[in-house]
C-alpha cells in the first residue's frame, strides 16, 4: 500500500463526525498519513444519485482521482467491490464489510419492503432507539462529542433507503457475474474485523468468500467494535499507519 494517503469509504449513514476523533488522533500523531473521504451522493446532505449505477460511477471517479488505497467499511465494502467489477482500483482494505450476508440476515430482508424502509429512517431519529444503538454498537458515553453528528448522518442520508432498494438478490447475481469476468477484481483485498463488533459478524466474510470463491487475509482486532475510528481513534490511526508502510 502507498504510505501517504488513504481514501475512506463509509457505511450507510456515514458522516464526517465518525472520522473526527481519528482526524484529531492523526494530527496528534504528526500526520502520519493523509485521510481522505469519498463524498458519496446522497450522504451528509448531498443530492442523491438517481441509480446505483450513477452512485458507483461517482465513487469510481473519486477513487481514480485520489489514487490511494481504499478503506471501506459497512455497506461501503460492497460498493467498493462493485466498483472493482468495473475498473482496476488501488488495494482495498475492508473493515467489517456488509456483503453477501445481506441475502440471509433478517433485518436487511425486511428493509427491502418500502414501508419498513421508511420506518427505519424514522427509527433512527427517536431518542430511545438512539440511546440503545449507541450503547450497544458504539459504547461511548452518551455525552461524547461525536454522538450528535453520528445520528445526524442518518438524518441527512437520502441514500439510506435507496441502498436497501437497489441492493437485492438480482443485483448481487449481476455483481457476481461481473466480478467473475474480472478475476483481478478480487486481488489485493484484505479484511479487518473488530472482535467486539455487534453489527456485523465474520460470518459475513465466510458467506461472501464461498459465493465468490475467494480467500482474503483476515485480521481481527480483539478490542475493536464496528466503529474503531470513533471508539479507538489512536489505535486505529496507528494500525493504518503501519499498514501504509
């Protein structure tokens, strides 16, 4: 991997608040690398893309412009692989990616139904739900500076429901065919996971590797959850800096 730059592709509802603690830690560490972010259409108040094809084209354009290794987390991992099916891109590091397990997990299947997608958006605005989500999946004090921006990211994510609408079994079959036609698309991929991740388990990786007939190196960080750049910013920055050497 290149030493000096990293391009971050976030998960559903991503906002800059999720990366601010890591940026602060990066500054304190003397700026060991430059942390860039993909500005996805439909995220953080930006106008949504009209289709997943348009979304992937924009992501690819930003990856090509940055010319840096890509760190993709959550649903960003699946989007990064979909971009790989279209063009050669720099090395890819997936952290707790949401991949082919989407077909099997109960909640994603429910959210393919329009009324439930709309209800999910409203759910993320409810204080009781936010407190439970924050306590279960993040684990930082409710007073943490990033908390408000974290949930504002969902409120400002017009793509939140689009992704559940676009990404389903038929689309995944098309992606499988596209990846199969480009064997190199599955190379230079590594995977990180938090040992305390309560959002996505490593079953996601096993399901995906079986479908794609690929094997990717996996590194598990025992004390990380799903959002290490937020909950262990110093440790995350140090791990990335070592990876970029």
